[in-house]
């Protein structure tokens, strides 16, 4: 029985390298896969590099990025290494491994979120401006008095005792000083950090908290003031219409310009008395003229 011998051929390894452009500090490098079954010679590989990296002139030499040593054969290429492609010019020593390094791309959702959070203002207004803490405080059990508005300064924001003193001076409870602030549901505020700007609270002294519809009363008063102002405006408009007189087609000027106005026009007493006086003056002037010139005889 003839023994069969298996012939095994060792294939050259496939190498992956990164190539930079000589003297280009902004080029990020291009990765190449060197397979000697497809690229057999160094000349063929240099031609491929010339077409891929967009070099202005043909690539003729590869250098190591740190020391600038020339690589002349494909066997000298090491997988995972970086090289600098050059033409006939000399090697230009740069930090090719860190040149042109860019930050990883930001996801689209995160980029849009940053755009919405960042206001489009000038540089001098981009400083952080703390928002003031504004509180609306009701008197405990008092539905007739509107809430008091407090602007808490920064020096008092961490001290609940100072805030209570400030509220006491303005609210003036019947039972004396304000001992605590409660939410509208009756929960006691334990520290100044629990106060939220724009919210309503109830100032309570030594008495118990009285749970009443404080906010509902506030809204009803606001709507009542709105409708009262609206009623005043309607009354003003009605008074203006009543005092403005007749419309244009029935106005005095329209009646005067109409052809029927002569017959309907009322004559004053002065106009009626002026007509007889003028006729009497004409008669008296005629009689005086006859007396001064006596009639001549018909014979003459």
C-alpha cells in the first residue's frame, strides 16, 4: 500500500497597517490590509496607497512615524503598525500618531439635547445667573386676605429661621410670630431646602393648621376682578355710543345738505323781524323823494 504524502503550503500572513501622509498634520491616516496573494510586490502596494490617500504625487517610500526609517520590502511591514507615505521628498518629522485625532462622534439625540439646553445668547450673558426664590404665603385660616409675595435673598436660602422671621414681619398673625410654614395640604416644611420657588405656603403660628381652599379662593377673586374690569369697559363703550349723537345719514350736516332742508329749515325770530323793517325803510325813502321834488305841471 502506497503511503500518500500531504503537501502543505504555508501562506503569508495578512497584515493590517495605518498609513499617514508625509508632512500633513491634519490627516487622520488610512488603514490598509496587506494580503500578499493580491499585492505581491512593494511597488504594487505603493500604487494602491497613492490612489487611496489622495497624494498629489506618486508614493515611492514608506517611513516609520517616529524615527523616519525607510521600509523597502513587504516582509518588513508589521501588522498593527503605522507608517508615513512620501514621494521623492524627505521625511518630515511630526507627531503623526496624535495629529488630527478627533473626538468620537456625539450621538444625534445627545447633540439635539445640548442644542435645546444651550440658549443662543451673546458671550457676556452666558454667566450663571441664580434664579430668585419667590414664595406666596397665606395667613392660616384667613380667606379674605390675598397671599403675600416674598423674594427670598440668597443669604437666607439655607436658614429657615431667618425666612420665618421675614414672614413674621409682613404677615402679622394674630397669634404672634410665625412658627412654621406648611404646604396647602398641611405638611410642615422641615428645612429651607424643601421650599420651591413659585409655590404657595401657609404661615402658621402656635395654632393648628386650618385646611381651607386657599388657592381656589385666589382664583375666584382673580376671575372676579377680571369680569369687573370687563363690565366697566362695556359701560364705557355704551356711554360713548349714547353720547355720540345720531348716525351720519341722520346727522345735522346731512339734513342741511339735502334738497328738502330749505322747506324744513326753521327761521329765527331775527330773520322774521328783519323783512318788515326793510320794507318800511323803502316806503319812507320814497315819500321823502316825492316831497323834495314836487310834480311838474303837464303843460310844461
